[in-house]
C-alpha cells in the first residue's frame, strides 16, 4: 500500500509526527519494531516517573513523624513497585494505540529500513519481509543506552537504564556511573528505597550541564541522604565474575575498588542510526547523527529525520516539537498548511531532572552569560523562604534567575527543589515573548506556590526582594 508519509519509529517524535500528519490530511503509516510509544513511554520518561513517585511515597512514610503522622511497620515491596511502573508504561502505550486508531494511522510492526528506491522495507518478528512506499519518509528511531568498551553491559550485573527499572529483586548496593539526568534519578530512587548508592562522575561536578550552583546544591543534598558522590573519577574496568561487581575506579589520588550488587552505566545515549538504510541512499551524517536542515530534511529529498538521531538536545519534548515542525513544513509545500512553521529555538529548551530535589533549567547558566560578555543581574531565592515549600516540608533548593543588566533580557533560570519542574515553563514562554523583568514583576503570581519563587528571585536580582 502506498502512503503519503511513513514514519519509522513511534516514540514521542514518531507518534506525534504521525498524528500531526494525519490531522493535515495525509495518509500515514508508522513502523515500530517493539512497542508503540518508543523508549520514552515504555522504558524512559513515564515508567521512571512511576518509580520515582513510589520512592517519594516511601520517603514520606519514613518522615511521617515530621508531619504529625504516626506510621509503623511499612516496607518496600520491590516487585509491586516495578509492577506499578510497568503498568504506567503499558497504559501510556495503549493510549498511543488508541490515538493511532482515532487518527486512522496504519501501524506496521517490524524493523523498518530504507531501500535504494526510497521504499521502506519492514522485517516482522517472524522474519517475513514487506515493502511499503511513501512520498515522504520520516526517521524517528530514537536512541539507546550508550555502551563503553570498559563497561560491557550484561543486563544482569552491569546494566543500562532499561534493566535498572525492571530488576528481578531489590539490590542492596548499586554503583551509578554518570551523573546526568538518568544517573541521578536512579541514584535517588535506589537510595530512597534503602540501597547503598555510589555515584561516579568523570567531570568535576555532578549534573555537569547544569548551573554550578545547582550542581553544588544537589551534591549537598545527595550526601545528606547518604549517597556517596565521587567526582573527577572514572571507572576503568569492571569484574562481574563473582557474586556482585567490582569496579576499579581511578580518582585524583589513585585507584580504588568499589563493590556492589549491581553497576548501572548511565553515561549517555547512542543514536539508533545503524541498520535503517542510511547507506543505501547516502544520507549524510555528522558526528554520529543524521544531518538535517531547520525543517528536518536530510541530504536526500523526501527523507527527514527527527528526535535523538539528529543534532540538538536528546529530549522527548524536543522530538515532539521537531515532529510538528517537520510535518507542517511538508504540508506547507503541498498546500495543506497555511505557512512555513517557525524553526526550533534550541537556546530556549527546558531541561528537567526528576530526582529529589528536582532540577529544572532553561537558557544560559551564569557562567555562560558571563563568558558571552553580558553584564548580568543575578537573583536567587531560597525555598527555605517560600511559604509553600515550608508548608510542604521541602525547603531544600532555590530558584536562580539571570538577566541582561542593560536591556532586562531574561537570559536563564536554574532551579532545584520541590516541584520546580512545574514552574520552568514560565521562563520558557517569557523568553519566547522577549519579556523583561518589568513584565514579570507586573504579573501577579499566586500565593502560596512554588511558582512565586520565580517572581521573588527576579525581585532579588533587582535588589528589591520583599521576602528575604
């Protein structure tokens, strides 16, 4: 059957591309090798949040006395925690199935790849092969756990994020290699339910892409929770021949041996660009990713790529927005949409990390702003002064805002603490609208909320703090 658009991959880039294309009147098919929703819905964003919620609930029980509640004889049922997480993933995947039917999108199960004629060859689980034609093909094949030569994953003792959310039994101890979002989320989860956790980070600070103040605050919080944090350190080799694992770690003062039940390799992700037929069409790649223009067209007419296999932040919301831009650009050229879409602004992409305390940021860090030559105003509001945070018993962290001193341009926001992932959108929208501090302070923020800490931080930047 011939289609207008075939999308290879059904993650937050692929399924969104398919739905938007169907809305615009295209005949669409999606090719998926495993489960609708891709890694995000099945083995990433959604099930990890379910795990983290279970950890948070257990933490609340352990601190129940702080809230005037008497709780006793409670424990973690690790199997039930995992089951709940998998149930959340299954529910979301079924939701995507519903959306495919609702939008009359054909779902073709199997491994898809481009052929020399720009057709899509799909190999099903039983080995049968079918070829499908489309005028436009969108590659949305996502990414997988990055594997280092000295950290070969066996899926049992040396694992990636996928195995970390479905272990058969609760580990007593775990070494987490890498302190990006994946690493610190799992470090928090396993620590909260009673495991001895050690985080090993090659860079001088954890969550190294964040503002330096955020990194310091998270490390302070983690150490307070009993998590061992090792920076400027690298795992040189792993011995998994015994009952657990032994990791040889190179530090600034020499090598040490760490022992644990399990080692989680959380050193990033690798784009899935192998085996999808790029070579058959000589599609250009750069630094291991598919090269695209601002509308996600590859070097070959009629073939597009979105999400983690393209340059830019490897985030679900980036993939989804890129999907819409890509499809609307195709639709405009075919007279199905009113104008060319606005390209993605990669400088205004929010990042969220869901450990506890949460981290949320967008725009320039303080160092980046200074290095770019800006004269800046910086405001920092501690959540210990927030009425909502005090009432919730979650006073760790702060909201930090950075403005250009000359024109009042909002350069960035970096926050760590209770529910800050729900507040970062204010900065994203404000920066998009080229808002200055005046508009922020002239907008009434609700009280008591964590969101008003953003306003308080802006006041602090101007030397007008009311609540400090």
